[in-house]
C-alpha cells in the first residue's frame, strides 16, 4: 500500500481521484504549514528532516496536529504540538495514514491496510473498527463521534459505519475523501476530479442526488474540508502545471454555482491537503515552504455574507467567548426547544424559543459558570424540524 492508502496494482483509478502527482519533486520538501485567513499569517508547524508530512488533522481544541509522515517506503502517523512530535510506534503502525480525531480529542481514527482503526494519542493499543472485508479507506468521523464515513476501495462507493450498532449503511455516493458538515447533515467528497455535496437525513441516508460544487475535473480539485455549513476549503490545480500549481481555494457549496477564491500560492510551490479548525479558524496544509498567503478574508468568517438556505443553521463567532450568535432559516414557525449540551451529553442550557418562518438570528449569552471552555452542540427541536451544530467555547 502506498501513502495514499491505495493498493499499488488493484483499483488504481479509484485511488487517484484527488491526489497530486509528485513527479520531479522530492517527498522531504513538504512540511505542515498553518495559514490564518483572518490575519494572513503563514507559519511552519512541523519540520522533520528527511521526511515528508501530509494529510494534517487538527485536534478539536486546535492545539495538536496529527498527520502522515513519509520517509522512503515507510509511513506512519505523528502527533505534534508545533514544537515537539510523537511518532506512532513501528511495526504496529507501519503504513498507517489519514488520521481523524474523535470529538473528545483523546483518540484518533486512521486507515491501515484497507481497514479502519482507532488508538489513543500514545499508540498504546490499536482497535479494529471497520475490517478489511469492507476494504475501507479515507475514514472520517462525524461531529458527535459515533459514525464514520469511508470509501470502499474495490468499488469507490461511500458508506457510513455506525460504531454503536456495527451497521454499515447502503451506498451514499461514489467518491473519496468524504467529510461531514459541521451539523452532520451533509457530506462533501471528491469524484473524478470534482467536488460534490450531498445532503443527509437524520438517519444518515442521502436526500436527493449529489450536487457538483466544482465543474472542472481537469483541475483536480481535492481533499475538501468544511469552513462553515455552506463553505469549504480545498486544493486545486487551476494553473494547469501539476503539483507546482496546486493552491488552496475556498468556495460556497449552496445556491448558484460560485467561483473559487484563491487563498495561497506562489509559482512553483504546491499547497494541498487542507484541514480547517473550527476551534481556532486556521487552515493547516502540506506545502514546500515557498507559498505565501494572499491576505484574503474567508467569506465564511463574515456573518453578513452568509445567506443560508431553508433548514440550515450557522453560529458565529466560532470559537465564541461571551456571546454566541445563531442564524438559521426556518420553514416551520412555532415554539422550538433549544438545548446546549456538552460532548458527555450534559445539558448546559435549555429553553423554548419562538421562531418565525424564514431567515432570522438571535444571541445566546455564555455565562462562564454554565459554559466552561470546550466543545458543545446547539440543538433546536420542533415537531417536524431539527437543527444541530457544533461550536467551541474559549
């Protein structure tokens, strides 16, 4: 298996949906960088001599980063705080790749030999979640943790695995690198060089057909990650020059087809594998060090630019300190039960909220005694409509 989680001979066409080809570039050119779209700063997070670092994944609190480390034919996962790095032990984690965090921040999901496993941050154990019978790769958890979206390498089909019941869903779509939206009600993924979005119901079954977010397969858009409920960051080769032309872009996923906004890039650089952190608003990515930020404010960071659709919810700022603003578009007016719960299921706030039909917003005061720093779920329930979104208190 190579560093992309693909068997070398079998199913090569399935494995090459969205990865840049390295060509004349050397693996050890690439490190993990962090771009702050609010300030335009661009700093190196991890440098490991003689290795290449790819596929970054932020911890829920934005203080740690897990990523792939490649050296020659060897590959493993590392976790770094930006100054020191821990490597998962060999041979237990040889060829492990594609880390994804549990919402608790205490365990990691990863792919290895067409199976999906979980482990703690010291690599003291390895627990099988999705066996080789499903030839699973590109595993990614949902916001609350119990469900994992993955791609079957043999078919290229996307499924969702429920870790509580052990049940694998029917086919959701065809593609790879699927990611749950912040409220877990949509997926973005890559198919044949373009990015698609598909909505999910409460049982994680598809609603309607997939919608193409991008329409240029020759530009090799890939590895999407959510910035907000309506916006993603991804890499693409819009310059047509292979890896040297890969840069990071953002694009809205709802409504009329939007144009991508370029976030990073200098000629002959190559920026890819973006990962956005809700907790700190920063984008981690793999790059060769010659990239520069373009000092562009992400549209998703400006609440005044957020035109949301029926059934959508958005919170800002995220992370929040004293006040959380809630914006949503309600189809059914009436009294909604509002609850804020932590990741252990404890109810921190509960009350009734009267909502009218259409787009509206309201604030939630964050009392320091009620809301300690951490991750929370905001839930709004009506007899026939339900909203849920994850947010961070700092």
